[in-house]
C-alpha cells in the first residue's frame, strides 16, 4: 500500500494523517502518541477504528494536528484514520459506519452575541 493522506476535523481541530503499512507507530506532531496525549483514554479514542477492523499494529501513522483541545484533536485523528482505512479497503466501511467513526461531529462553539455575557447567558439583573 502506498501512503494514504486524509484529514479529519472536530470543533476547531484539524488533523492531517499520512498512513502506510508498517509496525504500528503513531507519531503526532513529531512526538510519540503516549508522550503527546499522556492519557490512556485519548489513546484508546485514536486506536478505536484500528481495533474495530482488527488492524492494530499494521499501519505507521504520521499526524499533523492543529487547533482545539487535546480531546477534540483525538477525535479529529480518529475520523481521519477511519477515512484512510475506508480508502485503503472498502469492505471495512460498514463496520466503521456502524460505530459512527465516519461521521463528522458538527457541534461547534456558539458565537458570543452583543448585549450578552456569553452566547446566551445574560448579565445579572438587578431590580433595585
């Protein structure tokens, strides 16, 4: 398999991945995944699509990710990996679709409105 190049997004995070057959090394912004996240839950989120199709440890993945928090970054990487797996082998699509890994989560932060303290929260009202 040649290098597969896809992207995934979540909130304001954008992840670009380069995936090729290998030993299972995942590098995020030039650092190992364990060093980048330091949280087993986020590492599991990134590995979910590979676990679903039972191909964990068969691909080397290089990730460039920007924006958002680390949780949104992990979910953006998960979407990108899922899209790359489908691009490589179309038979895994139903399994990934069933788990919801191919759906871009559209929820974004609502913008602040003028005359309000936040998006919907008003300033405290004082009667006297």
